[in-house]
C-alpha cells in the first residue's frame, strides 16, 4: 500500500481480521522502509499518534523513539495514561517532558486566543526540536497522518501542535495509517491492544485546555477547569452518555457571587458543552437528562475549589463554534 491515493479496491477495515491483516502488511512495509535506522514520533496521546506508536513498536521495537510533551494543558490523567500504556505496558523508548512551567510562564497574562495558540505551537516546535537534536541516529519521522488529512491538505499534514513540518526537520516520513479513515484507525488500534478509552478518545484541540480556560490562563483556574472536566467525563461514562461526539467544560475569566457555608463566596462558572456531529462542520446539542445535570452540578460545585456555578451551553453550530475560543 503505497502513495497518497487510496486504491478504489481497498476494502474498508471494519473487522478485527481485516485490521490484523492490515497490521501485518504495515509491519512488513515499515521494516522494509526503515531497516535498522531509528524513527522519531511526537506522541500526543491522541488516537492517530497512539495507533502509529503501537504499530511501530510492534514493527521495530526500540528503534522507535517517542517524545511526549506535557504542556500542562492536558486533561486530567492523560499524560499519566501515555506513560502507563507506552512507557510501562508496551516498554516503549519513551521520552517524557514535563514542560508545564515553561508553557504557563509564557502564557501568563495572554488573553487573545490566537496569540495563545501561536505561543503553544511555537513552543512545541522548540521543545521537540531540542529533543531531536539530543538524539543520535534518527533517520525517520513518524506521523499520524490519516486519509482525510491528505484529502484536505493535498498530502501535507499540518501537525495539530506544530503547524507544519519545521524547516530543520528533513527526515523521511513514516506514515503507516495514511490511507485510513478515523473509524478504521480505531479498529486497528483495538486490534493492537490499545485501551478502549485511548482508541475512542474524543477530538482534543492541540492547545488543549488552553482554549477552554478562556482568556488569560491562571494556574488556579486551569486546575479548576481540569477537575470540573474530569467530573463531567466521569458522570457521562457512569450514565452511558459517552456516545456523545464531544463534551467538555469551559471556564471563563470572570467570577460571580455565590454563597458557601453561609458566607459570600465568589467563584468561576463552569460551562458544559456537549455536541454531536458527523463532519464537525455543523453540530447539534445533546439533550442531557436533568437528573444527570443535577448530579454533575452538585459534584462540581462541592468538589471543585473555585467553581460556584454550572451553566449549560445550548448553542448549535452554526451559530456557535464547537470550541469557545
């Protein structure tokens, strides 16, 4: 399977048997391409990069070097999951970089959304480049390019964090899932033994919680957002609502007056957004049962320091976008 055009005769990967056949084919192709050289991969923990990492570990083992950069804007437990699954369970050659302080120091006082995105993207290039320069014998760069990326970008994938391949990165690409659609990538991921929650991870913006901690990011509000979002996700799982395409919490940079323990208490509102979509161009609102909303509200306002209200965003796309920033 070569080139950037998906053959019309290529069967859709819908079963484990087809996924296993695809995996064996790609293992052979990767080994033929790479030989005894090393491959570098930016492992974000997203579906595509995780499936590529698992497939390449199976194909070339320690020849793959995975770099996971924790920018401090991940959802609760996500970087820990990357370490547990790849560093421990799969014994990957994993480099973990906790760049939380580096990112949050740069983002301090920055409220404009596009400026935040630019800082996060540029810093990723710097950090990834610094790590790449420390390594010896790296000849290939692996990417989680999938077929819609090729269709939309005519063969050049702009990394969701990097914003395009840096000029100094001249290594040959390894793209084992570039002819697959997202649903096929998920089937392959499960056949490779990745956890279901990782394979069916929701779309998550490259800037992470940076575009859900609205306005200038502060550590206390970011922590409140992360905890509130974790409660939302847990309750959706507990109430069989994880079929919803995307659900998350956003926290704005203003406070409202509330009462706690009989005293005035100022806190931030937590805004729940839950949408369904087929193509991300339009989105409809999920009708969450009120009993579940009451449970989520009670938990967030009692368990999360700094949150004193819970609001529900009922805006479809259009007129609203899926993300707030």
